C-alpha cells in the first residue's frame, strides 16, 4: 500500500496534539512502529523545526472561552512540518483545519461520508465498544473495551493515523481489537 510519506520523514516521530496522556497516543504506539510523541498545543507552537511523519490532532474537548483552540494552534504551528495531518471532521474546528491545511489531510468521522475513515454501526455491547471502520472501500469490524467512558474518537484518531501511514485496514483493526 502506498503511504503519504516522503523519505525525509520515515524515521520521524508521530505527534499527537491534545491534552497529553491520551488514549489516542497509547493506541498509536500499538499500531505503529517508531516513536509517538504527545504535544499540548503550546508545546506544538514552541517545538519549532522538528519534522513529523504525521500529526494527529485531537480536538475532542471544546475550550470554555472563545480562544485559539488546540486544533487551531496545531494548524498554524505544524502545518508545514508533517507529511500528513490526521483530523476529525465531526468538529467544526476540525473541518476548518482540514480545509485550511496545505498538503495531505487524512480525515476521520463518526458517519460523515467525505471522511477517509468513517465509523458505521457504532454500539455498546456489554463492556465493549463496537463499530465498523470503512476506509478506501474496505470494511473492518473493530471491538474494543469500553472502559469507564467509551472513547470512540480516540480509537478513530489512532486508526486514522495508522491508515494514513500505510497500515492496511484489516491489520490495524485487528491490532486495535486485540
């Protein structure tokens, strides 16, 4: 499968921009070879010059005040330092980031057909979160622990990050489910 990477970023880390200590980064570490770093939006702004294989932008929490969100800060700070930006389309700020990002964007969603990765038939069954992942004309079932608080978007963001970097959907879905 062809990936969105060039030779200059093959050994670079994957950055997850969010609150830090998130499930998305933990999941990506099981799905991808190489380092995964976590950056707060502030760290992303100050982390000048570093290149990334991909930047996965979490925008799951909305700011209490109308300030520059983490997603917007990541857009300006990291737009030219990654081969691909992975972003959710279910959030207005995520849609703005996807539309404004120069270069490759890999988008995920809970149902939006224009996304590269879409979750279908999302449901809770006992202590499991289940969904069907649709990407590139392929469909794979994902079954994960629901935990204390089911985190569909963490799982979608991690799965989208792996797919954007060339991991085949069946392999990524199997790793995520195990």
